[in-house]
């Protein structure tokens, strides 16, 4: 848990957790969370479209629905000034073309500056590590509010 807290503690905040409507389309979810994440990552308005296009292009190459109820749309980009993450959560689950064919309950949208590959991999690994245990994953997905979601993700 310390590794997860250390890796995600600065990125995962209750004010950056959004409840998604049942049945929202994958493209709409990626775009909406992408816009919010661009704002959090201090992406200049003139560069937002390029970053959002890169985020969606990444999704079209291979779905970021990694299974076990999670998706992680992510991109490293030269127009991203600082790392940022937003999470969309869905109790009902969303169709996201996940590799296991199951609905996605948490969409972790991550933007990183282009030069920070190590940090990018660290964050992706921390998300997967935090949710690999079925009991913990179920508790995170069932969280009644954003603060509890974050607490359960970070193991606090």
C-alpha cells in the first residue's frame, strides 16, 4: 500500500473523481475526462486538441480497458506541462472494449509530460497493483463517494 500511496497520492484526489452516467459512450467518457485532465495538467488551450487527439488515438490503437473493471486512457505528450489524473467511476459499469469483455467501473485518465517514461510506468503499475486484489477492487468500486473511493484506492 505504501507504494500505491507514494505513486498515486499526489494525483488521486476526491475533487478529481467524477461520477459517470449509466450508458455513457466510451468516446464521450474519454473526451470529457480528457478535457478535465488537460485543465489539471496545465495544457494551454491552443494545445488541448492535440493532446485530446493523442489520447483518443492511443485508445483506437488498443483499448485501454485493461480488464478487472478498469480502463486507463493515458498519454505522454510534449504539450503537457505537469502530470495529472482524473477518474470517472460507474457503479453500473460502462462498455469500454475491455480485454476481458466486462464492463468498466473506473476510468483513470492520465496525462504526463513526454519525457517522463519511468513515472508514467510507475503510475500505471500502481493503479493495477492497487486493484489486483478482488476484495479491495470490489470495495473501491462500491465506494459511496469520491473521498471513500480515494481512501480505498490509497489504502488509507
